[in-house]
């Protein structure tokens, strides 16, 4: 069977070139006679692989020298607790609530201190990003938190809030490496790999060194202290070796195509192709305010649940898979991450036009 176009929100499509390289190396990595999955994480080969992955990521993002890069486990959801445990010195933090994942994060944060919701789009089912001009950052807040791209609802921050000297913390799980980022604007960035970077099992943390401290909240487990992992080059215990290996190959793929500026151009082209069709369609409608539309996750509906189900089923038969919307939202969602080729988006739009011709 030929490969399908996989529009899953995560775990998601990976570059075909990366998968082919990994397949070739599966039984024998660098002439060792072993798979990389069989090697000690203390071996020179694995330490070298992890160091190279970090160098490539630093090159891609131009990460300043005073930031640490950590390859961790537990996914982005574990960071919902790790962030307040490590950063909440005054037990106060400000959160922007723009979707399910930021809401889960602020609920977790409330286990450790006072959470001020200083902006929210929950009033309109998270279909927009709230205005940032008159944002009132709390004087006592230890940090300000946002989710940069909202996978479920298809919104993104196109600008960042002015938080003064407060550390800005961002969950970038679903748009990490989709384009250039000014890392210096953030105190901490984290991203689960399985949406736009690699396989499930890895979370990448980029943290400013002055935020790595001994005085974390009492009761913080050793494994949830950023200092633990920073002091041991992400190998305090056995790291998710194979996941980091695939992430490293994705980093090289991104560098080979020209870096994040080129990747952003490609992503903007893919997204505009789909959004332009949705704006002109008589059958399908987008659900997000135009100025806040995500480049990665595109939700849309027909307004008829039965028709949505028919579209999803017929799409699968055409090799356009995982178009069903999030379980609590319904409709459709096309996740068009970095590794989704332009041809996949063109195939989706062509099918949508054909379906509309029959049903509208």
C-alpha cells in the first residue's frame, strides 16, 4: 500500500526522508552492528548523537548561549506541573487561557499557587486570540504563560505580549520549528515532539540559565527539577534515545531544506491554499477569526454532522486520513505540519472541491 496523506494532530506525519534513513539504520547504526535502540545511553555513540542533535537545534533557532536545551520525557503535560514547581517562587503566575491545553496547564498550576487568568478567549469557544495591548501583568507574578499554537481550536499567537521583566513561558508543542522564533523573548519554551518534530516520547525544553535554580517548591521530585537534567546533559536517567535520534534527523532535514525561514514560507503557502478555498467555499467553513488562524491546524465544518462524517469517510477512501475533528469539537481538522507536503494539501483541496460539487 502506498503512503497516505496523514492529517493527524499528533502523533503526526514525519518527513519521508527521515523515515527512510531510520529504516536503513534500524539494524546497524554507524557500523556498530547494533540498533541505536540497543545501545547504552552512556556510550560515546549515543552521547555524540544527542550532542549533535542539540547543536543542530541551536543552529536552527539561533539559541543564545545562556539557554539550556533539555531532551526530557513525560510530554508537554508533565511540564504543566514542572513549570510552576521550578518557577513559582512567590506562588503566583499569570496565564493566558486560549484553548484546552492552556486551560489544563492553569488548572495544574493552581495545585501550587495562585493563577491569575489575565486574558481568555473561552467566551467564544477559543475561536480567537484575545487582545494583548492592555494586558495587565500582575506585579507579584513569577512568570507569564501562554500556549503559542492551539492544536484543537486552530488559533495561534501572531505577536507576543509585553510582559516586562517577567519570564514568558510558552507551550510550543504544535508549532515548534514551524518558523523562526526569537528565543530571547522567552524565559522557557517547551514542546512535545510528536506533533511537529519527532515521535511521541520526547519533550524539548529550552530554558534561560538564570531560571534553573535550587530553590524549587518543596516536594518537587528530583526528576521534575530542571537543574537535575541540565547538570547531566539530559541523561540523569535513561533518556528517550530513539525519539531524540529521530528529532535529530528532523533537525538535519530542516537545515537541508534551507532552515526555518524557508520552512515558514512553505507552511504559509500550504495554509493559504487551504484557507483561501475555505473562504470561497459554499459548503465548508473555517471556525477561527481570520487574523488568528494557525498555520499548523485548520478546523472546518459543513454545519451538518452527518455530512461531516460522510466527508471524513470518503476522504479516508482517497488516502486522506485523520481528518476528524477533536472529539469534543466535531467537524474536521487538517493538521498540516512541517512534514505534510504541499501535494497533500493540494490533494485535500481537490477532494473538498469535488465533494462540494456533489453535496452543495
